[in-house]
């Protein structure tokens, strides 16, 4: 009985220490991604934010004859303000990149879309994800 109680107390104490350490530790930014899939679950496109260097990469993963566009928006008062947009028409398996300094405390949105060319104003399909530092 005492061994069980001691084991439970030790687990509770250890969990408490881990929680305290995670609260005291500074927030760590992480790499993020947004993926666009078709109705069958096939990965079409992906946009990634690589925190090291604040590099954004836009990947075309599907041989469907469409290019992809990745865009980064700043969110202010509920409005999306376009900061950067890059087209990837290099073909399936290829990617393009751009760099943008993502600031702490600001809210951003990454969006990746399937498009029919660099100047296509109407995307075929899109997916987005919020980004904060």
C-alpha cells in the first residue's frame, strides 16, 4: 500500500514539475504548414513556414497540370492584407520560396491555392492556416 502511494505521489510531483517548467519556459516558434488536398485525400499543394530564417516554401505535389500559389497575409481588424505571394509553376515535386520577417504579436495567414497560371485571378481551390509567433 505504501509503495503504491509513494509511486502515485512521485508521479504527481513529477507532472507538477513538468507543468511548472513548461509555464516558465519561453514560447518556442515552430515550423508550420498548410496543405491542400483533393476530394480523394491526395496532397496537391503545401505551403510551409520554416521558422529558422522566416522562409516560406510553396510546394506542388500533384501532376494535374495546375500550378500553385502561396500567399502570406497580415490580419488587421479582421481584414487580410496581402504581404507576399509567389507562384510555383515548376511542376510536381518542385518548390519556390520567399522570405518574410514574421513579427511576434502579429497575426498572419498562410494560404496555398491551385491555380491555372501565374496570372490566374480565380483559384481552383485553396486552404489556409493562421500563423502567430
